[in-house]
């Protein structure tokens, strides 16, 4: 599997309809684009429909401004039986000065689904470079942390009746 098949780059101009009350790009607008990029990357990798299972470690490092050109760099970092971790890095570019800033990073867990809504086995991930191996090892640690967090969350979850809201 080549790097091209496990990565994807998408660039979008940030427009006024994406702005929040402060005039910057709304975090929700970025989250929607992030999800679309992660979907496209994972679907391209496994050549199948995928759904978002989890999103974690979203870091909004800097604001994104209306009028900036934003590039999303996505890569499949880890593969399970039917799940894939897709890392996304966001870089905003000021069009007049060409200044580039790393504004956001996050990790999505995407799951391949067949036509019956059942999980679908995805191809094994080829680790061809040292960078691939580093991304895989870090993703494996995040996967373990997600599992531990989910177990703790389940232990703390209380079922609420509808009349308790």
C-alpha cells in the first residue's frame, strides 16, 4: 500500500458563513470538515463506506480566520480488524502574507461498514518508513488510553429516567 492510498490532503477557503460571533471560524465548522476529511481518508484506504466511531484529542491550538486557506492533512495511522485511526493536522494560510500556522490536530476512529451495516475487515496497514512505525506506535498507545477511558466512563455511568431531566 503506497503513502498515497493511506493519506489525503484537502484545502478549503474559510468563508463568512463559517464564522462565529467573534468573526473567527466556528469550531463546529472545523469539526464538520475534520470529520469529512477523516471519512474520505479512511474510505479511500479501505475502499469501503465508513462511519465515525470516536473523535479524541482535538486540540484547537490557534484560531482560524475567515478568508484563510485551510489545508487538512489526513493519514491512516493504525488499523484494527475493521477500525482505523485517522490523524488530521490542520494548517491555516493567510492569503496575502502566505504565513502558515498549524492550528488544529485530532484523531478519529473510523469503522468500515458493509452494505448490511456490519463491520467490514479492512486491509492491514503497511509500515514502510520509520515515520509510519512512529505514528503506529503512538496510535496504539492512544487506542489503549481510549479503551481504559471507555471502561472508566462505563463504570461511572448512571442510567437516568426521562423524568430526571
